[in-house]
C-alpha cells in the first residue's frame, strides 16, 4: 500500500444501476458515502446515478478520470452479461482488461476447482489496476487511475469504501460553517453584496438558500472553510449587511 495522500476537491461518487433509475431498487450508497466523508471532513464533489449502458459509462468515467478528485464507482463489476463497468473503465482509461494475477490467486484459494472461467472473469480488470480487499466474500474490487471500483452490493461496497478512505487518504482538516438568516430578504436584492463578498473570499465556500415563509421570504447565507478564515469571512459578511441596513440573525447549529 502506498503512502496516504490528500483528496483535492473532495471525492466523487458514481452509482451504476439501471434498477435504481427504474425504481426496482432503492439506492443505499449515497447517504452512507456522504456520512463517511463528513466523518473524515472530506467534501462530496459530485454524485451521479447511471444506467448500465456502455456508451454512457465510458463517457462519464472518462470525465471522472479527467478530474483531479478521486472517485468511487459502485456496481457493474460482477460476472453477468449486464456488468460492463470493468471494460468501460478500461476503455475510458485508454487500455484493456486482463486477468489480475493476484486477484486470480485469491479466487483460486476461494473456490478451488470451482474457479470457473466465468468466476475468474470477476478479476479481469483494466491493466495497471490495484486490488481493493473485500471482507464479505473476498472477491476484490480495483483501483484504476483516480477511481475506486466496488461491487453494487452495499454489504460489500460499504466496508470496502471505508477501507479505501482510511488506507489511501489523509483525514482532512475540519472546517467551520457559520450561517446568517435574513428575514424578509430576496436574493435579487442582495446579489451585488454577495458578489462583493465572494470576490473578497474565494477560499471560502459560500451558499445562499432562499425560502418562502408564512410571513414572506427569507434567505440563509452560509460561509464554510478553515476555522479562522470562516470567522473572518462571517465578520466581513456581517459588515456588508450592516452597511446596507439589512436585518439578519445568527443561525445556531
């Protein structure tokens, strides 16, 4: 195992499953993944659910591999005819699949004489892949480029995901978030103020969440970042609001 690295820009999640989009199964990956990232102070860069269609998978995997963030991909690495992920990952990465020697040995120890060609196909990974251990049934997943490819079964994927997060990535620095509630405000009325703030604090994540209330409109403004920078950003935001005479209240989390 190589030394742990940082996860620039957070991590992405790709969930593959026509059955999810068709409503035959409920997704169980997103919420677990998000919770694990929050626990380790990582950001979720993106998430998508894709059909088991090779042309879609190749396009989206090629996009994910072109980005700086590492990503997880759950589903489609089994041995049935509708499992395309291994081959599509190889095509997206400009290589071909081949039987992984270490993976083949794991399956031989697992099944002995029952290690049929169909079963051995489950360790046919893109060239250059490394293995991700599977504590459930020992059939490994694989890491290729900046992607970690896992089975679709939550019982397998979730412990494998946690192993990758703990073994491959340094835990990120905790971030602070501060929010202000602006009763009666509309985003259109403070757009310039928000632009001034974000231009002055590009290192902070800024969000504006408008909503309708029983008495009218309301906006919740939030700043997120390293503790000291987030406090400074909050103070600067308050100063801008006070300068324009805009009412606000602190949101206590």
